[in-house]
C-alpha cells in the first residue's frame, strides 16, 4: 500500500504544475502574415487548442477589430483562461500589405490594348483607380479578362486578376479610355537666351495630342545644335520659331567688313548691330564712316558687303 502511494506521488505533484501556467494574456495588436487567424494570435497561453483557426485573415492592407464581448465569447468557446479586466479590451488584427504599382497595371493594359489596334504610346486614363493590395513580401502576377474596346472614343473595360502568395485570387473591374499622344522635345534644364542646345539639354517626351501646339519640335535633330532665341524653363517644350542656326556674328561684336572686287579685296572695321548665323543678312556700322551697311555673315566675325557700301576707311 505504501509502495502504491509513493508511485502516485509524482502524478499528484505534476497536476498543480500543469495548472500553474497561469491565465491567458490578450494580444491587443496582432500583425498577421498568414492567411488565417488562429487562437494563439489573439491570446498568449491559449491552451491546448491554441492552433485552432478562428477566421480568415483580413485582406492585405486591411484590419479587423475584436471588441471585449467578441474576445470573451471566443475565450469561453475554446476554453481559454482569460477574463476582461476593464471591459474595454479589444484586439486589432492587421495584415501588412503593399499596393500594386499603378505603372504595372497601365503597362499590362497598354500591352493588351495594342492587340486590339490601340497604339501602345497612348496615355491610359483610369479614373478612380485604387490599386489593389498584396501581402507585403509576396510575389504577385497580373492578368486581364474580358477586355473590350469601344470605337470611336477608345473607351475600354476589363477585369484585373491579381494572383499573389498568401491570398485568394482578387478580381476588380477596370474602366477607362486611351488618349492619343504625340512626341515633343522638352528642355532638361533651364536654358538662357543665345545658348546652343546640346544633346544633354533636350529629351523626347509624349504629351496628349490636344496639348501639342502647332510648330512644336517633335524630333531631337530639330533642336540639338540650334541657338535659342528665347530663354527656356526645364521641361518646357521647344518651339521651332524660337530656334535658329548658331550665330557666327554677335550683336555689338566687332567684325571685319569684306568688299570683293575683281582683282581686289578691301576690308574695314565695323560693329554688328544684330546677331546673325552663317548666310544671314546683318546690319553693320562702319566704324570709320559711322555709316550703317547691310551685309551677309560669311564666317565668324566676318561680313561681306556689296560694292560701293564702304565709301571711306577701306584699306
């Protein structure tokens, strides 16, 4: 009899130890990475049913709130040793997420629209689009279903399908229109009057066709190497009327006047009254006679004038 009592002694001592784990503790803030909410996510020391699935997790980027009565009902149902202390306890369950980049949605639409005869350079309008969320670290894929395009107007509608690890397939309706665009050349920096536009000073951009004014440069070769006739702001479009060949004669600069006659070349000093590119007409004051003559810029700092235009001061 004594031997049997000694054998039961360890079991008797073990029972209080199992109950000594203490009450469960509520986790007021829960961040979920999984697709489901488990009992152990809400309570520490949840007991033998800790891995029980309670509900599906919120969608990525969203949350749900469990108030005191909800928590008490869960604790009673699953035998969790928890009781509210103040009656205002709550658990906020959140699932981290990140929005799908809008550019990726537009790129997919542009690719699919091109198969329906829509130019891929068109601008995509998606009014009211809020990109769907996916789990923060999940790999995702996009697809389109049921794309329909209306002509004219280039209005379209389709269903966007989002497939991502850790969430069910998500479908959302897309509706918008494709807007025609045209290429334009814009400045990459501020440019001053008289600057020569270099290759790094201009780039091609695309604007809605209705925003492109007549006479705007649409090719880089129309701009690079040209001289500005007005200042330019960064990202401003170049107008062809504001561009011209580089000047070889500067306004108010000293020039050599050339008068060619058969077997004779005469020269005089003058001051250009305007800037001029090669082959352009330019007024020049003869410094000897103070007379203003019209000449043609033929080389840097050199202007050819008609015979008889330099009555004095030639040599």
